[in-house]
């Protein structure tokens, strides 16, 4: 008996020693980033440190000479920063099609903010409308609510985090259709209810795109009423303003009015002064933003780092002809009398709609996206070049292409100037968004041209404007890409290198980082980013995507508040 007990104790002691040995040899962390120059996201001075990651969090920032990790990244000679935010992403569907988000993640983007439009909530009618406009089947849009959309994208497997706004135009389409009509009291209440439901589902706030039908049909009072709902859930209002050209300053005042009357923070999407006659307005626009902030208003903006924008040929036609959606638009354009009226208005420097075609001119309109294979040879050519090939007035070319392609035809417009762009970058409230999808330079994507901002918006900032031209410091650029967006959007525990924060981290070489995409050759990845970590998982290693998909849907503050209310109610 005693011998058996002794043997048992001996075996137990051996097991304990073996276990202790295994523990001593086990990793202290899941991942360690060593010897990096830390840009922590606050804008403060750079410092040298190691970073230890456990599960999905940053567990330690400091010296980790004796520690071990399952994965170790040597960041010697490189910058280590929080993962970057893309403040205006159109990856609403591309994240589902290809969750790797290659064009963005290879620039260090770890967070896609889906805004300007939203693909939820949907009714059967708007599902049909959106499927038609995006050339997808209705089965590819199977969700009804914002909650269902976020879960669907996350379940599809994504490499980056993402969040969505709810679009005023989507809510309007759900209740009113795509026509130029005003809501009655009951319809307005239904629209408010949809915004409330979206915010409770986790939308970050209300967004609008006011130069496009049907969003342009909303008056200021309608937007104020919807914004009043969003702010009850701690949301913000962000806008593609009603004008970025002739009526830029007036559109800005409308945005401020919405902010004041709804008592909601406002953010301006892709701030710009479009068209040569409007370039001098940028200084005044910046002054007005600063004055609004000084008066107590909460205001910020985002931009892309190029002097050309991209949208469709719809931005070269009056919005009244587009009412009701594409089919009614194309039907009107086939009417000879309406066609002549549209052509006359296309030639005018309008003040009641945003005529980007007038500002850019046929030589400054680059055609980049067709759905009709018979037209694809025109991709990469200007409207002027195509008009010459077809022996047409450029206005007839624009109209005929819209009809023949069955779409608005994706188009780049050369509208802005370099001095204004640099002035905008200098503003402490300025953030950055690609205004593009997140895509891979492969497959069907290569059959279409695109704006190089999809592949280079962040890298161009860090390379050209920070390193080469020293418009702002690297510390400040990192702040604007990380902690400032998190603060503006109300996203907690992201956007900084700090203990307890989610481990969204980018490692890059400030001397090498650069955009390589151009208008002539747009599908080219940026260089200089070696490693990217999302929620503690390495998605880029030594410049190559690992295929990992640790990205998550991130919900706005209204979601947590609604959960608390429901929990209290159930008690």
C-alpha cells in the first residue's frame, strides 16, 4: 500500500516536472512584433518597443527580450502603427465576393467604413432596384436588415474589420421609391423608423449622397428629421454634399444646418472644390469648417489623395431625367425631345445640379467601366476619344453609352488641383477614404479599368505627401488614419497601439511605401507594407496575403445601447 502510494506520488512528481517544463517552453504570446519604431496613433513621438499579442488583443508594449511567441515579426528599421481606417469604402459587395480586400489590406488598411450608400435595410422593391443597378442577382442580396447584412458579410469570411452607415437614399427608396416625390407624415414616420432600426442593428450613423438620384430629391428638412433619429443612438451624419463645385459653400452650410438642428456630429465625404472656376473656394471652405468647429459644432472630413474623382456618366446629366431608376432614365433618353433637352442642359454650367461633365470636359472624362462586352474596347479612353471614333457630339456619345451599356458607365473626372489637395491634407480634422471597392488585381477585375485610388490612396499619402513632400509628419498621418477615425466614429478599443486594444497592426517601411497604380495601369498593388495583423491574426506576412479571414463586423454605439435597453426590459 505504502509502496503503491509512493510510486503514485513519484509519477505525479514526474508529471508535474514535465508539465512545468512544457509551460516554461511554451509561448508567452501568440505573436510578438520586435524592434519596431512605434507610431501609437495618438500623434505623439515615435518610440522603440516590442508588442506582445494574446488572442485578439495587445497584451504588452515594451521590452520583451526574454519572451517567446508562436509567431514573431522582426520590425527592425520599420514603422509599427495601428491598422489604418478607410473612411469611405464602397466594398459593400466586394467584401462578399472576395473577403481578402487585397487592394486595401496591402496598404495596411484593417477597417473598411461602408458609407455614402448602404445596401441595407432592403425591401423586395429596393432589392430588385439595387440588383439591377449593380448587375447582380437578387439572390446575391439575401438580407433585409442591417443586422442581417453585417452577419452575412462576416460569415462570408473577411480579412478586415468593417462597419456600415445607413443611407438616407436607401431608406427613401424603401418608402417612396426612386421618384422625385416628397414624403407625407406617415411616410416620414416610416423612414424614421427604418433609421432607428438600422441604428439599433449597429449602423454608425446616417449617410447621404446628394448629387445622385434619388438622394438628391431629399430636402434639408427631410435629412434633419432622419439625422435626429441617428443621433439618439449616438450616431453621426456624413455627407457627399449637394455640391462640390458651383454651390460648394452653400452645400457646406446645408451640412452645418443639419448638424445644428439635429444636434449631431457631421463629417464631409471626399472634400473637394471641383472645376477650375471653383478652386479658389477651398480656402473659404476650410475657414468655414474651422469656424463651425470654433462655434461648438463637431465636424470632420475625409478625402482621397488624387486630383481626379470617379463616379458615373449620370454625373454629367441633370438628375430629373434619372428619376425612377435606370430603366426610366434610359427610356426618357430614347425620346428625341427629351434627349435634346438633356443635351442642352449638359452644356450648361448649372447651379441647381452638379454637372461634373461640364467641369471636366470631354477630354477630362476617362471611361473605366462597362458591362456590355461590345463596349469594353472604350475602357481607358476619354469621352472625347470615343466621340471622335464614333464621329459624334460628345454629349450624344455620353447618352448613347448609357443606353447601350445598361448602366451609368463608371467614369473618372479630372476636377481638382494639387495646391488645394495639399491644403486639405494639412487640416487636423482631415481623414482619408478611397471612395472605391477593395479588390484584387486578378481575374475579372483586370477586364475593367478603375481609379488608382482603390490601390493607392493610403500609400500615396504616406509616400508622396508625407515622406517626399513633407506636407504633414508621419506621426500626424498615422493619427489621421487610426485614432482620429475611431474617435469620430465612436469605435472603442481600436485605432491605437496600447495595452488592451484590439491587435489591428500594420508594419511598413516609411522609406519604401508608395502607390504604384496609375490611370494608365490601375490594377497595381502598393509597396512598402510587410505585415498586417487583424484581431491578433496575421493576414499579411512579408508582403504576401496569408489567406486568413479574422475580420469582424463592428457595430455602432446604438447597438450596445439597444441591447442594454432590451435586457432591462426583459427583467
